[in-house]
C-alpha cells in the first residue's frame, strides 16, 4: 500500500466507526426505546403492550450491543488519543451509561425468567424501563458535548470545568432528550410492524406519531441552543453542501414516515424511519469532519501508526465475514413469524406449568 493508500486508511476506519454507531442507533437504539414505552404503558392494554415489547426485543436485544463494542474497539485501536480524551473528560456520563446498560440487561433477564407475576418481577420491570430511559439521555449528552466543542478544555482546569460543565448544558441536555425521542420513535415503528394485533398496532402507531413530534421539536430546540456552541460545527450544518443533502434526506424521510404512519403503511414507515435516523447520524458526522473531537483531535492527527491501521483493517474484514452472517441468521431465526409464535406458545406453557395444579 502506497502513501496515498496509507493516508486514506484513517478516513476509511473513521467511516467504519460511524457505520457501527449508525447500526447501534437503528438497532440497539430501538431496544432502548422499547423500554421507554414499557415505562409509559398505561390503560387496559398495558400488559399486552409490555408482552409485545418483550416478545419483540427478547431474543436479540443483547446482540445489538456488538455494534457499540465494535465502535469502541476501533476507536481505542485506531484513534487512541480520541479514546483517551473522551473516556477521561466524559468519564462521569459514560460510567453512568455503562451502569444503565448493565442494569437494563440484568433486569430484563430476571423479569423474563420470573414467571410468577410477583411484586419482585414488577420491580425488575420498572428497573428495566427506567434504565432504558436514562441511558439514551446520557448517550445523547455525550454526543452533544462532543459536537458543541465543549471538550476542548485545558488539562489544568477545575474539576467542574473539565468534567461536569462540558456535558451538562442546555444544548447537551436537549440532545440527550433528542436521542431518547429518536430511540422511542424507532421502537414504536418497529413494534407496529411486528405485532399482528390491530389494537396493539394502533397503540404503537400513536406512540410513533407522538415520538415523531417530539423528535422534530427537540431537533429545532437543539439548533436554537446550538447557536451558542462551536461555530465551526453548527455553521457546517447549514453551509456544507453534503450536510444540506443529509438534512434534505432526513426531512424527506421524516415526512414519508409520518405519511406512512398516518396511512398505516408500517413497512414503508420502518424504512423511512431508518433513513431519517441515519440521516441525522451522518449529518452530524459530516458537520464536524475532519474533527473527531472538535477543537482537539482530527482524523489524521489522532490516527495510530499505519502498520496498526493496516492490521486492524485486515482483522475487520475477517471479523465481518463472521459477524454479518451470524447476525443475519440470528434475526432470521428469531424474527420469523413461526418462531415468534413458537416462543409465545412455549412461554405460555412454561407459565402455566408454574401455576399450582388447582389454578391450571
């Protein structure tokens, strides 16, 4: 590989990090969003809504975190100064976020295997729902802190200035709740596609429409607060031609998703929702390009030695040859209609077998 190829390697691997983050948002993000609706479920069909959520995310929820792990490993190996800066400056929200991920997964597992409908099971359910709600907000706040340029803090600054102020501001809080709304929107659209009960479809359709309105409102509020952040990034959102293209795609996809939800064309809404959220992710990435941490590190300045990048690229190609077919098989195995029916019947039989004989 010549000098030109070596100079393109950092950009290619940084793009791969964004691909992994995009996959995590549209897959793992929906799992978090499902927990939000689990928390907010009310009314006579609340139990059925929660059952549909558990059926939708149960078999594959853990696998979606592979994309976050993939992105973190690439960042650590290929751009170590960026990894170090983010993990130190944002250690408070990142630690809380990881705790939330662990609590969410543990609570979901304990709730799923407790078939007695006891108060303990309901407590696990609340812990799962609350963790699913708080964690996306923290993730969004970390993204907002990076986009705003607030991470360019001197090493000799005070503790509050260096480790609290960058991620705790009106802009970062808005982006945090924007992330929560995006995840909730994806989850509601996906669940409307998966369920076959017309009443539940209507419930999830209403959730998706409300979440879409929240996404639009929070995005507008984020742009308003963003005017006071790093000028280079916020200006790029409305001046760079490719960024404007991403925004046009996002707006068109959002309008299509709303139209499809209104007309109850759920498959169309699902495709449009994925395009809308992907447009948001890539619009953010290109707005701050070539910076990885605006005001601190760029792709080229933070890149590892060329030999490391080459070895990582080889390893990534080999790893994806295993990962992608495995994920495809996992989704096909657990998302087929016959499999979902078998899981529901098997679960019902298991719960019935745990009842006292007089109650069967």
